[in-house]
C-alpha cells in the first residue's frame, strides 16, 4: 500500500530483517536519551531487490500517534533519512537505496507532513525537498483497499479506534474482537495470520497499561503462541495459501540460486581486488558457499585483513 511500484521488485524469498539495534543507535543521535528509549513505533526494514545483483533496500516506517506541535515532523523524517543514508548508503558496493513512510494515527491535519522543504528567506528556490509516503488512518478510504488484502480489516478496526478516541481497555477489547472476527474471515486460513494481523494493530495502537498488556499476551498464548510478523510476512502467508504467490517453488529455487551466483561473482571480484588476484582453490571454495556466508563476506570485506581471515566464512585458503 505504501510502495506499490516497488513491491513486486523485492525478493521476498530472502525475508525481511528488522534493524532494531541500528534504529536505536540512530534515535540516540536524533533524540535525547529519555526520548529515544520511548520511541518504539518505528522500524527500519532491510530487504533485497530482484534482478539487480540483490541490491539492498532500506524501508523506514514510522507510526506517528500525535501532532508534533512546534516541531516540524517532516524535518524529523529527513533527519532519520540522512542518518540512515550515512550509515547504509555506501556500506555495500552497489549503493543501497532508502525509502520512508509514515502512518498517522491521530485526528486533525496539524503536523501530518508529506515532505520537508528547506530554504533560506533570501533565496527564492528551495535548497532541499525531501518526500516520504503517508497513510492517514483518519482519512483512509477503505473502499479503495481490495477485499483480498487482509490488512483491510486491520485498518477498519484502527479507523474505528481513532474515531472513538479509544483508551487502553477499548484497544484491548478491539484486538480480541479483531482476532475473533479474523477466525471467521474466509481470506484468513490459520492462527499465524490472525496473530500477525492483530499484532499489526498493536503496532498502530499500543496498550500502555501493564496489566492489560499482560492479559493480552496471555490471550495470544491461548490461541497458539505469541509471535510477531511483519506486514510483508502477512502478505506472503495470505497469498501463498490463496494460490497467488508468483511462480512455483521450483521457480523460486532457481531465482535464489541465480541471486547466489551473482553474490559469488561479487565476492570473487572483491577478493581479487583486495588481494591482487586470489588462487583457484579460494575461488572454487567461494563458489560453493551459501548466500548467508557470501553476504557476510561482502559486509565484512573492509575488515578482512588477510587471506586466512576467510577461514571463518568457510573459505579454504590453502
């Protein structure tokens, strides 16, 4: 819903990593210590792109539950952007991409920025324009969301919670109600999807009361165990069971292997450049490494000081 034009270009078979530790480091640079520890509804998701040498894409998503008053919220999003840019843009050889989005979960128009513009009074043109995508729960058009999209029920419930200015008790009851409604929803096939969708609602509307939070966790355990999934994992589960996943398993295996072979080429190229051409034994050893080890070498290439360091990645150096 936020980035439909790039959604199909993401290699979902490699999964999506939530960079919580890295996000906390960035937040400490933007906010004071106490404020950074309270910011819990933000995510940086790392995914790989298809047909582009497995290029990395970083997706920053923020849930904003209140008007930022005197603070320009768009500027805050820009500060996140340049911190993520500094940290990740040049970490990989092919230059990673970064996009961002905000989900607004409060009423009113104040502070619901869609961009940040920086300019000086004495200069006519804008010096910088930074755009990001937004979803406004208050004004979301549910009729524009496909019935095949399981998130429609979540946004419907979220919109209702916003309209009634829900307290913790009402949020708790809404999550239980959503879980029960999802059990009878023909588009949802198992408890894993139910918990995933209910947890996404939790991401939008947090329960602050510790007793109610404990009660909610107990409920999740009763219906099959508590674990969280990303929006994209929800999508994969849903469409896989609806028979709408692109291609067959054989096709996905072939795609994964093609991506692995590209990583092999990148590692060999990096090693040849760093060590002035490596011998055939090392090259043959690299060719049989799995994607995880190949990516580890790519990420650590600057820290690898000699050929012997490759042993820990499963590369035979002699």
